[in-house]
């Protein structure tokens, strides 16, 4: 089995952002040179997430609004008593989750129609890392 690992460093311009990662994941797959296996893509921070969905601007705005409804930016989170002010970012990350695993078949990401990989940032404007781990034959 071959294993190939890459780290991406992302620095968003805004506190909340959604970054299309499929091209970077495909590049890592090409470097790894596997035909069949899996790729793990994981946010290495507790205020970020990785998910698979459609790369459509309206849907991305809908996801952002939905998350803001479920975990709104507000000042009364217990977490803020620690000196932090990102309680909503931690909750948003839990809702989406921090990682995805995508199958690889015949040297390509084995997606369904419209599926793409995204990084979701909920406490940005600083460096954050994502790990891409390609495993297979």
C-alpha cells in the first residue's frame, strides 16, 4: 500500500469562508499515483470543517445561513468565559464535522454527480492547516 501525505495552509480573508479544495485533493492524488484506495481530507483545527457537497454559490450561502441559525454569533457562550470569543465557530465545526473520506477508483476521485470537497472556516483570518492523506495501491 502506498501512503502520501500533504498539508495545506489556508489563511482566509474573512472570519467565515468556504474554500473549494477539490483541485488540491486531485493534485495530491496525482502525486501519490494510486489507482484504487481512499483519500482522507481533514481540518486540523477545532473551528473549521471539511465537507462534500455541490460547488454552487447559492447553496454555499444557504449552508452559511443555516449554520448561523443553528449556532449564531453571540456573546453569551460559556466558552467565552475562558477569554475566547469563538464559541459559535466550535459549534459550527461540530455540525459539519472535521473530515471526509473519498474513494479513489481507476486513479480518480469516485464522486457522485456534483460532489466536490470544501473547507469551511468559522474563525479565520489566520493560518489554518488541512491534511490530505492518500492511501491505496
